[in-house]
C-alpha cells in the first residue's frame, strides 16, 4: 500500500496518508477548524528500476559491490587441502604377505 501526499488548498497544510490504491481520495483537510479541500500531490516515486529479466534491487548492484560480496562469501568457506587427502601409502589396510619358504 502506497503513501499519498495531500495539500490543503486553503491553509497549505501538507500531510501524508498510508492508504490502498482502491481507497477513494481524501477531500477534506484534517486540520481542526479548516474547511478547505485537499488535493493529492504527485509523488516522486521510489528509486526502483524495472527492466530486464528480474525485478530485484540486487540485480543492479555495482561490480565493485559484487566483487566484495564474492570475496566475503569465499572467505567464509572452509579451505580443503588436496595434499592431505591423497597421501600415498597412508590408509592402506593390506597386510604384508607372508612368503612360503
């Protein structure tokens, strides 16, 4: 639900109302003793860009932000040591064979 700005045409009181798009426009000034009519003002809107395949704020992050986020996520991952995992001869469960003499 959006916020709408209204301005009284008599006393110049400006106020904001949180209302549904389906609600009727306000007509009377909420200031006590003022009988003026209010007019809905045009809003500047939010800084959202709608284009491309997605409509998410993160779709339009700068490259430097993406690089920093990648470094941060890589730093949190545990590092694996390839040398420790594949030592030759370790972990072998074969017993030496006895020769028959």
